[in-house]
C-alpha cells in the first residue's frame, strides 16, 4: 500500500502543467527521459523529498512509474511504444552537494549532487535494456528487462519450462546509448599540496556527448 500511495503523490507533482508540457514533448523529440526539478518535490512534500534522497533505490522507481502513468494520460500511444520513462532529477539544493574528496561509504545508495571538471570521456556505447532470448529447445522468444551492466538471463523458458539453453537475439533486443565520464575536483576546491580526487560516472541517452574534457559539470545521481 505504501508504494501505491507514494506513486499517487508523485503523480500529483507530475500532473502540473509544467510536466504535462514536458511529457507531451517527449514523443516529439523521441525521448524516453523526463527532467524533474527536485525543488518541485520539496515544495509538494519535503518529507517525501528526504526519503527520495535517502532511499533512491526505492523511491526513484516509484517516481518513474508515476511518470509513465502520467504519460499514459497525455500520450497513451507513445507510452505503450517506449514502455518506460527514465526520470532525470535536476535542481537539487546546494546543501545536498558532496565534494568529491568527502564522497565515501556513507553516500552509497544515496542521491547526491557533485561538482567537478570532466577529464575523460569514453566513446558512446550501446547498452541493452530489453534483451530477447530464444529457447533452443522450443524456439520460444522471451524478453527480460535489464537493470544493470551484467546481462540477466532467463531462468526457465516461459513456454516449455526447460532451463535452456538460450540464445541472445541482438536484432530483437532494445538498446540505449551510454557513456562513461571521469569527473575530477576543480582546482579551486583542491587543498594545498593534495592530488585531485576523481569519480567515474555513467550517463545515458540524451546526456551522452553533452560534456567533454575540460567542461565544468554539476551532476545529480546515485552513488
């Protein structure tokens, strides 16, 4: 019941005119991402905003489900086509900024805001988000949504109930672009005599190729 309640409350935020416009623009640009201003969540429910910071693994999926439900109201055909919405949180308050030097174990699985300079950018690469597998016993094809960099395989065939073997079908799978960036402390944040600290991050879809080495960036993400 809690998760449903959270989704409904977050959907109230996304039902405002600002987000209805952004959701309707998604099909025009062919985007799967929705930018959400964190300040709007704070204004609506500050306690809910705190929970999102402390438990993003629980609350971000609820926010993305709420975004998809609102998209179904605005553009049901496009919602069915893309199957899911990736929410990009922005405009976190400055008091949630964590310096790269202080980023540590206490920040794991927390939502943070960091600032730095891009010092390295990888080539853009494909990442499978919906993988198709064919059972070699009965040739049934089933799909598994991927949530990490490690490929998740079927346990059993949906049709014949055998445990494989399975063949990955690249042509039937769905991919998005991703890129790895190395972000380093800014010179003005560097203590005298200290080497700069850095962190490697991944950016997806519309955010690839938006930052290049030498650019100063503000990043919102989960450690």
